[in-house]
């Protein structure tokens, strides 16, 4: 009996172990599937797989973080909050996790908790500098949410229009007596957020626009792609030209496949959409809007060269319908965050949505007014804005009524279209007073009738670039405009290495050229873009603000070697790629600023080919780089090309691609000066 009982127990143990192993394998597979979906940008599917892994407590820290990120990247911030908290409590190492947690708390209206988390993030030594600056700014914004929550237009009323569905309805615009908008009604599901894909739809407006109801219909069968998202319709003033955004097909990761398309109404039929030449193939381009005269198109894009995330741009349209080169609308309007959904009202005032200007949550609605060359940005306050997304404002007939979209609490679906109106006589506008009137108590630009202003200054210090940095005395700091070498002024450091102060102007960029005998001269960029202080933060008529810059100089020493970052070549090739040219141009500037310095420019390969092949390849690459420097005006006698192949590996037994990349490098060594 004892033997039988023992065998029976063994059988049970094996069965239990098998069940546990099966469960573990299932959880592991669910986690792997979830990660794969996440990497593909299929966030809704990623959540489903990762939640199975979370239920089995498989990789709980990373699973919670990826679920939180999936909710955030599909614009569901509130659902991300508990998962960010779990991940942070478990010690997640991602340096951005706490910032995103704080931001999610802000979008939920939990301002105190958000400020606490932003403060913790800003103090973290691993915090990325760009996000650290945003966190410090958010802390200041959260201190004034009570000022931003003012009902600047107290007579304005809102209606959640009856035709809104359970999905997304947004980007309203008026064409005749119809409302045309984006709506998630297609049969195909968008894997990013689990909703039906977006299309353009229309509905006849009721006499009381806020009571519009019924079933919307497809705007045009000629403008319909079943496997893509289509949104943000904009019509020319004559109603004959439509520009809209199309993309997010799900065929590739991310949202860079969104472009602007144009269709024309010819004899009552809309022509097949044609892609516009102003698109950037590597960027997201969307939310178009025409000026009142139809001669300018405004749109949003995250193309390279902007102020931050998504910026506002404009392009002129000539009489033959050709578009000029798009122009960024500047740092007074564009921020380090997202600025989008532009709309120009009668009179030329620009309305747009932004999460970079001081706001209540994610996207807030703002107006921009230019007076005597100065652009003033104003948060529209309540009831237009909430802690969630508020965007896509347009007026209807006059400034007493119109539409915008929001995913605020209490809506019928994800994004809803809201109708706003003021129950006054038709000739009364919603603006109580001229926004620039110094007697208007709600005007953030004035204190007791005096225009608030800021004087900006630049100061800093210079240290040697060593493990124990020491201040450099008598270094000369030449301050130049970023467009030329015409000196504005020069400053000299004192014994403590400090220099300053120099007045600087809003919206302008500068270069600090620092020189000192025995050191390599260095250029340090400084831009005032995005540094202007919004008037709402100012507490007195005149405020002085000084920005500090720290610059480290390398000593000029024989045989000292420097690695040139981001000098990449195509596989088995040695021609200079455009991205490598950008980095080599920096070396050109260094050599011009240090005209007595002669260098060896060396190229190194990884160890994944024969030694002889790598020696030849590296020599060709070094010579190619030297020829590029010659063409840029650097004398050939100052340069020596040397290929070392795989003979000076940084990581001798490299296994990962990152380790191989560290071995594949370009360097320069000082030979004489």
C-alpha cells in the first residue's frame, strides 16, 4: 500500500507539474505575441496578449509597462494609469515611465498627483534632458490650472450632438447645410486602438444645429479606401476643393504613412484623390485647413526641423493650384509638444489645438493673435477645454456658434462632436472684450493696464572636459547669430570660469564660439525657440530671466583621439551618405575654428570579414572621408587617411549588432598643432 500510495502521489505531482509547465508556456507565448504586436504598432491586440501574461504573473514588471504604453500610444491615457503605477512600484527601469505616468495623471485631472510624479521624474539622474525640461514646465503649468479653468466666455453653452456614435466622431467642418466629419464606421478594424477605421461622412444639419440627429452617410464613394484611415476634411471657400488626410493602413509600424490628399468637385462628382506634393514621405502630415480667401493651406506635420512633436505649417497656393514650399509657423505657436488642427476664422485669428502650451490636460484649444508683430497665445478656458483632448474647432455662420471635438468624460463614444453656442442676439460675439484691451481683467498680457514683458539674458561657464572638470579662466566667448560669423559681442570668463550676461531676443538662435590657447575651439548652439515665458506665468510688469549655458573644452594634446558619432556607411561600401555628411560637416567646422591643427582621420571595421578585406575597406572609407573634407575647403596637407580594419576593436568578442556598431567607427587623432 505504501508503494501504491507513493506512486499515486508521484503521478499527481507529475500531472501538477505538467499543468504548471503548460500554463507557463502559454503565458510566455502570450507575452511574446503581445510584444510582437506592440512592436508592430498593433496596440489593441498587444494589450489582449499582454493581459493574458499579466494574469499568469509572467514578466509582471515589463508586462505592466508595455500594457501602459499600449494604452498611451493608442490615446487611452486614463486606462494606462494603473499599469504605469504597477510597473513603477515593481521597479521598471525605463527612464520615461515616470514622465508618462505623470502625464497620464494630468489627462485624468489628477493635478496634484501629476505634479508630484513630474517632480520625482525631474530629479531622477537617468531622466532624458528633453523630457526633464518638459517635466519642469509641466510642474509650473499645474500650479496655474485654476487660472486656466476660468470660464472666459461664461455665456457659451455646449451640446453633445445626438448623432454621435460609440466610436470616434471628430474634425467637423461645414459644407453648405451639411456637416462633414471623420467617423470610425468602416468594416475593417484598426489594430492600433481596436476601433473601426475612419472615413469621411456627412449629415444634414438641423435648424438647431445642436439637435442634428439621424444616421450619417458616406461623404463620397469616390473618396473611400476600405483599408485606410481617412480624416480631417477641409474645403476651399468655394466648396470645390477637398483636402484630407489618409493613411494608417497598418501595413507598417507607426503613423509616418499619413499624407494629405486632394480631390476636386467636377460637375457634382469628386475626382479620385491625388497625393499632394507638400507631403514629407518620412513624416505624419495631417489636419489641413484653408485660409478664408483659399490662398493659403495650413496643416500639421512632424517632419524634421520642427520645434518638437507635431508642428503647424503653411503653404501658399497660386492661381494655377500649385503649392509653395511649406513654412514652419514659428516657435511662438509651435512647442516641444504637439500643435495641430489649425483653423483660421474671419478676421484672421488662428485657432489650434496643443499639448505644449499651458493647458488643462492633453490637447487644449488656443487662439493666436498678432498685434504689432507680437503673437499672443490664449487658452480658451472652460467650457472648451477639459483634462482630455479638445480639438478641431470651427465656427458655424458666425462666432456665436460652431463645433469642436473632445473625448472628455460624459461623451457617447471615444471622440464626440460638440456644438457650442451663446443664447444671445445674433450680432453679439462671444468675446466679452478685445483680447488686447489692457482694461480686460482676463487678459493675461497686462497687469493693471501695463503690458507685461520679459527681458532675456544669456550667461554661463566654461570648464575643461576631464573627469574632474576645472573652470577655465580668460576663455573668450564669441556670440554669433546662427546664420553667419558676424560677431554680436564677445565675453571673457573670470577665474571661476563664468561669463555673461548678454541680452538675447525671443525666437532667435545663436552660436557661442569659445576659444582659449591650449584648448580646441568649440561651437555651442543656443536657441531661444521654445524658451519664451507665457504671459500667464508672469506676476509683474517687467521680468528678467537669465539662461545658463555650460561649455566644456577639450585640451589640445598630441595623439589625442576623438570618435565621430553617427558616421555610417552602407554594407561593404565607402561612399559618403547624406547622414554621414552632416557629421563630417561638424569636423569641417572644428578644423576651420582650429586652423593650425593637423589630424589623422581613421576608419575601423568590425571583425565579420577577413582581415585583408577589412583593411582595404577601412582605408577606402578613410580616404573617402578625407576627400569630402578637401571638397569642403580643408587643405589636403592637414589630413592623413588611415584604415585600421579590425585591428583596434573596442569590443574584441562582439556578439550583438550594437557591439559590432561600436567597433565600426570613424575617429580623428591630433598629429600636430
